[in-house]
C-alpha cells in the first residue's frame, strides 16, 4: 500500500470513529410510521422528565433487530434551540419501547421533544419539569383521568383537557376488563 492510500484510509477510519452511532448504523427501510403509537412524557422532577415511545415495525426482520432511536429536547417547537439530544436502544425484548430518563434541565420550564428513526420523525411533544424544591407556585391546576376503553371511541375529553393546560395530569389507572373485545369495534363509537 502506498503512503497516499494509507493516509486516506487512516483519515476515513478516524472520521468514522468521531461520527455519532446513528450516522454509521444502517437505519431500517421503513414502510410506515414507526411512531404510530405516539410519544409520551412523565415523572417530572425539578431537573428532568422521562420520555417514552414504542416503535411499530412492519417487517419481520425489523422486529427481531435492535434499533437506535435518536431523541432531541429543545426550548422551542422548531427545535432551533436544542437543549439535549442523544440515542437510545429500542430492544426487541422490550417490545421496541424507548425510555429516556433526562436530567440537567431547568425547574418549572416547558420543553419540546421528539424521536427519530432513520428519516422518520415523531410528532412533537411538550413536557414540563417540576418546580424546584420549596418553590411551590401560588396555584396548581391538576387534572385526573381514569379508566377508558379505547375501542369504545374517540375521547374528546383529552382534547378538552389539553386545551385547559393543567400543570399536572394524574392518570389514576385502568382496570382489566371483564369482557372480551368485540370482533367489530367500528360500531362502538
């Protein structure tokens, strides 16, 4: 090997080792939106929140593989002011769910977040950190939700709840339904 070829190969190897993992991994060729199940955040603390999503993968080979999902947190909805970003594995053993525990954020502040896999980008989510310890606001608007059966229809109450912009939403849980899901759920709405 001549000196020039050696230097070119060495430069390529050095460059590849400095790229983020998603830049050199093979993202899956996606047939549909991998974020069709949505995104969520919760468990706010004064310096962080938990972000969550679960991938929907259509092809059997994709369902067996671990995928690297990128995520970003920003001050603005356009993601011009990125605060944190990173990668998280979506493991087949965990149903390709992604769970990111953020730290290092400012207390009582709104943030925008999103997930990315290959060229696919999730919808934008908005979350808020808890107030600092001992810094309780004068008023706190809390909403709560409980048992719903998804196949019984669309829940306009969620749209109304979001429009009210509560400081905190508590989900009190669900119960296990005592009757089977009907074969045709389209008539239940």
